[in-house]
C-alpha cells in the first residue's frame, strides 16, 4: 500500500521488529525486549522509566507547556508456541514465538515515538507504554496496581492490535464492548474411591462430573440474556488413569473457560457455575471445590474517545477504510483493565491475509496464535501514522467533551 500521508519509518525499526520476533520472551520475562526498547527511546531523548510490572517500560515525551496528556500502549510478550516458520527472523528460542504480533505492536509504537520526538508538533505530554504479560497473568493490571496512572497521570489511553483477515490499510473500531472477558474455572469433585466391581461401597465422582458438564451448558441458553453474548467451554475432564480401569477414582476435575461482554454476565455465570456444581455434588454425596481465575474483564471502548479515534482514522485513510459496525471479538485483552481506570479506545488494524510472508513460512495460516504467523511489515507505517496523528490531534482539541458532544 502506498500513501503519501504515511510517515517514513526508519529501516532500523523494521530491523528491530524482526529482532524482537527472533528473540521472543514470555510473560514477565521480557528483559531483553525491554532493554532494546528503552535504549531506543533514550537515544531519541525520551525520559525512560522501567520496573513497573517487572519488565514494563514507559517513555515520556514532553513538549511545550501544555498540561494535557495521552497514553499510547503496546504489549511486549510472546507465546509458548514452537514456531514453524523458517525465515531468517524466525524464533531462536525453542518453544517461544511471537504468534500474536506483539513484535509489530512494539515496532509501531517505537516508530511513533521516533516521529513525535523528531517533529514535536504538539503541546503537552505523550506516554509510550510498553506492557509485559498481555497473553497471561494480566500485566496491565499489575502495572496499574504498581502505580502506572499515579506516576504518569494521563488524560486518556489508547491501544491497538493487528487483525489478520482484515485488509491492510483498514481499521475496525466501535464504542462499547470490543473484546470479551476471560474467566477460567476449575471444579474438583471429591468422593470415595474403591473397586469398580463394588460401586455401592464407593462415592463415585464420575456421575456428578458428567451431570455438571451437562448442566453448565444450560447457563447460556436459560440464564444469560439472549442479547448479551457469552460462551462457556468445558475444555478438560479428568479422573482416574488409563492403567487403573478397575478402580473408581477418589476425585474428578472439570476445567474450562467462559467469555462475556459485560460484568453482569460475568457475575451471573460465575454464580450459576457454583450453584449447579454444589447442588449436583450434594445430590451424589460428593464434596466440591469451585475456583475461578479472572484476569480479563470485557474490553469496553468509551464513546467520546472512540468518536475521536474514528474521526482521526477517517481523516487519515478515508471513510471506506474504517469498519464501525463490526462484532465484538470473544477473544480477551488485558487492555480492558486500563479502560476501567481511564477513558480511551482500542482499535484493530488490518494485517492482511498472509500473502506478505516469504516462501519459508510454516504450513499453517497467518492467524493469531498460529505457529505460522508473522506480523505484516507493510502495516508498520500505517499503525505508526495513526499513533502520531492521534497524539497530535489530541492536543489540538480545545475541549474534547464539548467537541464530541
């Protein structure tokens, strides 16, 4: 895609993108990645802060005397996936891979920092937030708990994610729910094991396990509002072992995840999982323990900031390149925590259909969390330009609340 309005990204930043891809680091282990990012920011004159959530990096760029501020966020961590690509910048670390494009997210934000530091066409403060552990353990929440917004008091915060299948040069954005919550559940049943030929002497946890799994499927269809999207997936059932087929097990385990687009649905589903599990276990004479791990609330875009982002995008790329009425994704993103503390907006930028990859890519599709994925470098100046124009436009708004009312 050629567009005379796009900023020119230095070749060094393309090289950094591939370098980060070649050296992927998992959640809270992004020390090398953070070193590379901090070194670049400091070389451009930004004040750089490190240590939030262990490996987090925040670059601060102040111009003029204005008191307005904006936060721009990228994630840094990789996934525990064995990469199948064989091009030069494929992962050098077995079992680790940038299969979600966070290498590209870092590069786009670095390119924006370079351009804004070079041109300085704004009056205020831009915070460049490089966050660890988006894929697991909710690094955004930990940065907030350790004082992100107290130390860097930004007026609003914005995020962006590449989206395979969406054409290069296109963006998707809408106010309200943009991505779902993610809650994991584990239900452990405890009975009394024994000989399979003498089940009357046992308290078998297997029948209640199967009844509970069936019961969980009724929550979405019979308890949740049909107009509020939600999904429950049981992904694990376990009891006994392959070599103990004559033994009634003592315990059984059910595991899975549920996704919703509202806090109300999250609370409802959690309550019903507990009620169904407790009731069924009691009926079969078993003890039950139900645990939840909820790191990701629904990602809810704020109306005014979304309208602002949309105007910037339409001005840059044209109305026909912006998808405003798309469906929310049932995938989860811990940027949701940031939007619960600050107004802001999260957008998807098209990564194309995978045709950008060299012939040495893996046999799988170019989709997120796939071992054959690679970020499309053609998107780098597109995303960086959006960041730059968004920041510059933010400081030109005399009163955002009035201008968007």
